[in-house]
């Protein structure tokens, strides 16, 4: 009678094929101890703080009136001549030197000096007092005595040209009465049409002798030559 001894199943190499080895476990350290995590968090926090400060600085602006175009001394500034711009002043008190755009531009303000396009409208450049604003001289000018496109803000030389009688006798010669004065306004052509005289208002220099100016203009035709061409 044959006796068989029970044997464990083995593979070809003699080891047990049905027994699986347990997987090795590695000890993992906490991710929060990784310095790269803390560095990344610090960078994110710094960017948030910087962004908040930039936005806060952008909101810390003041609306100021600025000139749309060049305007000369003696011109009255109105709402069509200005535009509101937002300005950030390093020193908040500097804003008080300019005309705030938080309110409508006051009427009747005249420039006491030339102001360039884009320049902030400084209080020191304006006056609402007739005694401090430049004096203005009204002139009756014929169509042949001024450029056809003459407009407020232009600078002109004022010439007194002898009328026809004086020119024929040679009693007078053309005289330049004023140099580079500012045109304040040019009246539109009246009912008489383009051939009629038009009133042109110009500023007088502070040192002008009004009596001398009027004497030179007596019995003369006014001719306005645009300065620079």
C-alpha cells in the first residue's frame, strides 16, 4: 500500500508560489514641514498685500480741470475749454492749488497768463476780478484788415494804417501800435454781410499807454497781422 506525504505546493524554484510578500511601507513626513510650501504661501500673501495697496493708491485721486487746448492771457475760460482728469498728488495739500472738477467750473474766470493744452488749471492763472484781469480794447476791423479765420486765442500785431486821405497826402505812415496782443473774441458777421466791419476784442499789455494807443488809431484803419505768419 502506497503512502503519499502531503507537500506544500512549490514553484519551479522551490519557493511557495501562493504566498505574497507584504508591501513595504515608507514613512512619509508631514507636507506642511516642507519649506517650499511656506515660501509659496508667503509669496501669495505678499502679492495680495501689494495688489491691495496699488488699488488703494489708484483710488486716492482728485478730479482737476485741465485745458483742452492752448489759451492765452485775457481769455475767459468756460466749460467747453476744460476736461476733468484724475490726478494722484503725493501731497494732498497740492490739490488746493488747482481748480477742482468736483464742481462745475465757475463762470467769468479769465486767464492772467498763457496756459497750454493739457495743463492743469491753476488758481494762480485765473482771476474773476476785473481790476486784475488784462484790459481789453475793442476794435472795428474791416474784412481786408484781418485774416478770414482769425479766432479767439490768436496773437496779432495791431497796425494803424492811414485812411485813404492820409495815404494820398503822405501825412501818415503805418504804425505798429501793439505787438503780439491776444484776440479775446471776434464778432460774427452782422446783417450787413461779409463786407462790413467786425468787432475784434484784444487784450492790452499792462504797461500800454491807452491814450497813446487811441491817438495812433485815430483816423486810421485797423489792420491785424497774425503773429508768426
